[in-house]
C-alpha cells in the first residue's frame, strides 16, 4: 500500500449522539492517513459530524457541545405545550446550536472540500409530513424486531424515497442548517424538515447506514469506507467496502442534551478505534478477502488488545 491512501467515498451513518464516535474515529484516521474522497454521503447526526470535520472546526464544535452538556438543561419543558410546541427541547436547541457554529466562513471551508451528500427521506406529495413520520417510525420499530436493525430502510415500504442535498449547492449557512435539520428529522424529538418548502424526514428512514450511493462507487470499482455507530451490528457485506463500528457499546442516549460523560466516552472511544484502524489499514487493503470489519473483531484477531 502507498504511504498515502484515500478511500474513493466515505459514508457517515446516523445514530444521534453515538455519532460522536465518528468524530473521534475520523480525526484519528485522518491525522495518520489524510482522506480526500470523491464525496462523502451522510445521514442524520452523521451529517452534523461530517460538516464540522470538513469545516475544520471539529474541536471547537465538540468543546461547545461538551460545555453545553455540563449545564444540565432538562430534556423536557412541559410549559412548551401551552404554546403548541413539543416539550422535547432537543430540536430547537439543535437548530440554535447549528446556527451558532456554522457561518459564512465554515460554509466556504465545507464547499472547498469534496462534496458532502446529505441524505433525506422524501414523503409522497399526497402524504402529510407528520403522517409520514409516524408511519415510518412505526415501520422502523417493526423492522428492528424482525431483523437485527443493522440496515434500516423501513420508510421505503411507505413510499418515502431517498434524496440528497450536496454541500456544493448550498448558497447560505441557513441552507446548510436547514439540510442538517432535515436529515435529522425524527418527530417528536426533531421537527419535520423543510427544503424548498417541501417536507423532508431523517435520511436514515430509507437507508441507514447510507449504502445506496456507496454501492454506485463500489460497482465502478472504487473502495469505500462506511462509519457505523452501533457496536456489533454491521450492514450486509459489499465488495470494495470496509465497514467500521465502535469497539464497545456506545451507551449515550441518542437525543440526550446533558450527558457530557456519554458524549466524551463516544468521542474518545472513536479516537482509540481510529488509531488502531489506521495502523491495520495496510493489512486490510493488501488482504485478498474483503469483508466488513468492526474494531472489536479487529482487536480480537490480533490478540493484543480487546476494547
């Protein structure tokens, strides 16, 4: 393997706060083997983490998130019901936070990087966004009970279709915030997203982890990297794809806003896993047998360290 190597495409799965693992993993990998793929494809909170990485402000944004978590703001504000709003505060707080962190300078940096495709789930035009959200979430819960939940596409059964917004097409920071909110739209925790006036839902409802775009690159002979967030649960294998996941369970609640220790644990586990992966990547690429890999199995194979 050459001293430098970049995957042709990189995918960031969703997972709420578990995605802080992705920040740590990619920071460690990129420090040792700088990545410059043709594109990134991202879903839900994975898009937020990829955006901060591409903007070059990951350390600042994570520090701000950790500091906010220290404030122990309650997850529920029942008085919001009197104003006709959801008592779950994470949605409004997330939009405020994104608006504070991503301005003109950050957008310029993101647009100078390879395009990030922000994946959305688009309901049929005849289907109200709220109904699409409730139906898709219900279908997702049924799907999890029938499968191991490693790859979700429940929304497709209800007629939702995947769509992508490229960061290279965004004109303002407000449009970036709208796209990041839309790909994370899981009512009642997160509000229904709106892009060009049309309702959009969490991109993971139709494909999480995001494999549709990666498959296109793999079919053309490219090598892809997929960052999942669930310990021990990997999506189906694909030739040319390397799949990584946490070496231990990331227990932080997906929508918690006051669990600083949980956020730090996810990030620091990612740092360790990324360092191990970067060290093993030459072996993985030279191996004739390509298969999905998570860091727990990687550590068990070399016999040196189990996470």
